């Protein structure tokens, strides 16, 4: 067992005493935008074409192409990702479009993606998600790491990075996630039908990721798999889904409209946001009291053999106030549920449709695990095919269909001058289906991601062709914990079960803050003979 880094806890007098009874919601990371700084030599920009010359749909005065989306897609933009692919086919690897009052450039080459992302400065700023920002303002909450700017953002990020992004730190959480994983598998076995089908596998997997991230943050089990589940816990779980639905419904509507005219979804967001915040705050404050009690008695609660939970670590640093620490916990709690769960579900779906891939994966896991029942990070590192299966899922079914950035100064992309303060979207969904980089792009082929002579079906040498967790200072902060949750569960399931996808027709993507399945997932888990 690896030991974890020790941290010195501050004395009670050094711990901020201000209470925060409502915490923040972090659900908008997939849609947030960050600023890109100038990287161009201005002497080279005289030969490029102007932004006006970038091809794209014309649209109507004042509203652009908004009605086209509303007519075909509704106001939720659930198929926006498909439109980026259609536009690419029509206009090429760069096009411009105005939707409402939002003018944007969409790029789909690794060269443009690299140029844009490498231009990020020291403090890349987000263009926040309006419904969530308005909720935080209404409840007088900090903007946290998701929506704060400049030095304020850096303060949050520097505290959170050390514990969440360093591999040796995340290793400390392996035992906890394995325990949650075992409970989930037992739950799946109890609730499956005679044909092996899990009645509501989406719900069960979401409970797994919720329970897992809670053990990382607070070293506390929420009881998601208790039978019966406690009413408050069930309500908290429901609130996560409700918040997603309400936010997505008003995502493209200006605040003055959804707050004062079409108020239904705004009221839903407030209602479920308050329920979720109260539940999480109670957990946070309970844990905080335990920590401060030990501090007062001079107990060393961060001995080298202890697996320090994230809240204990944050208090130990003394860099965030009580209120800020609560916000940080809530952001990680909410941001860590949907991404991992969605990727697990799509990977199970893909494995169930490709038995030959499933057999190859099972062979690898068996050879690595042998007599070991608990996969940890060291064992996962020896399973390149497992990691490749997840990568291939994220190519075909990415969490986000695009990575948005806002330029701070003029840039040249695909030979066009893009002015400062322009929204540029990297079309990651389209890039994952680029046939020049991925031959037979619709085929699920994990071999694309193997190294050396085992690699097949991937022709690009650019790391910017594939960006499932973003890039740079604003890279997804929960990346390593999410990967641990995903890899741990898949490796355990594949050892004991045959996975079958029972959907009668092809399940397609739909944009619901994350790229979810349009239809219900029908997955069967049958015991291996």
C-alpha cells in the first residue's frame, strides 16, 4: 500500500469561522469558455484573410441561425453536435456562425486546436454558464474554481490541483472506490432480471459515481445502495438530475428572460439547487466538526499512513476560507457524477456490441489481476487495452461535443484572422470522426490507442486530435478520480460477466449538458460459466 502525503493541520484559531449554509453548484464546466492569449507574429498577419471571408451560414438579422436550431432541435440545442458535423461537410474545417447574439468560429483541425490551446495565459478566464452564475448570485455564493477569474481562480485551482491531479495522491483513494464498486456489483446482481438486464442501469451507475466521489471528498458513504435508501439521500440523488434538466432548459436564454418571463425552469433550478446544497452542506459541516475536534485535542490526523480525504486536506492548507472550502467541495461533488457515469455507460454499451473486443479485454484483465481482486492504479497501468477501450468510447461518445475558448488578441486560424474577444469552438465531436485521422471512424476499435506495432486505425501524431478532458490550466480537475472510477468498475465487471447490449436499435447521442444516450440503455450482465 502506498503512503500518502502528510499535511499539517492548522490550529483552531487559524481556521476561518464563517459558516456557509448554502453551497455552490458546479455543472457548467462542459460549456464554459476560457481566454486564449496572443501568439501571432503581427508581421505575418498581413497576408491572411479577414474573418469576414470565413465561410458559414448567413442567418437572419439580429437572430442569425437561431430559428434553424429552434425549428429542428428545440431551444435545448440537443443536436448541436450533429450540426457541427453538417457544417464541416458544407463549409470545411473552419466556419463562422451567429446564433442569436453569439458570434462564433468553429474549427476542426488539430493544428488550429493546438494553436488556440497553447495560447492560453496564466489566468485563463471562463465565460460562465448564466443559470448557474445567477443561482450563485441569488444565494450569495462564491464563483469557485468554475467561474472565478484571474488570481481568485488561481487560488482555488492551486489548492485543488495538488490533491486531485497528482497520480500518487489519487492512488490513496483506490481502496475506497473498490469498496463502492463491490457494493454496486452486488446491487446489480440483485436487481437484474432472468435475462440479465439491469432495469435502470443509468440510475445505478450514477449512484456509484456519486457514492465514489463522496468517499474521496469526505471519507463518508452516502448510503446510495442501502435498501431502502434513506429519503434524504434519494432526494439528493434526484436533485442532481433535476438541476441538470433545469439548467439545460434555460442554457441559451438570457437571464432577464428566464428569471422574469419564462420562470418555470429557473424556479426548478432554485428549488433543487437548495435541496442539494442543504444536503451537501450538512455532510461538509459534520466532517468539519470532526476535523476541528481533533485539531483542538492536538491529534495528528494526517499521519503518513492515513488516507487523507479532500476536505481534511483543504482545511489543512488554510488557503481557503470555510465558505470557499464548502464551494470547492460542492463543485467537485457535482462535477464528478455525470462525466464518469456517462463514460461507463457508453463503454458498457460498446463492449456489449463488440464481443471480440470484450473477449480481448477480459483476457488482459485476467492476466494482470491473476489472484488479486482489487485493481489499483499500479495494476490499471498494466492494462493498456482497458484504457484504450475507454479512450475509444470517449472518441465516439465524448462528454462534450466542443471545447470553447475566447481569444484575448488576434489569432490566425486556417489562414483567417480571428479578432480578439471572439468565441472559438474546437469541434471535438467532429474531430473524433475525422476519417483522415481515424479510418473507419464509426467502428469501435480500441487498437487505435495502443502503442507501437499494435496500433491500428489512428493516423494522427497530434495530441490535439483527441481532447476528452480538455487541455492546459483549465483541464478537467476530476480527470484522475473519474478514470479510477471507470477503470475499476470495468475491470471488475468484465472478469465475472458477459456484457450484452440489448437495445433493439442503435442508441444515439443527445446533448444534455453532457453527451448522453437518447434512448434508455438496455444492458445485460450474465455470469460467466
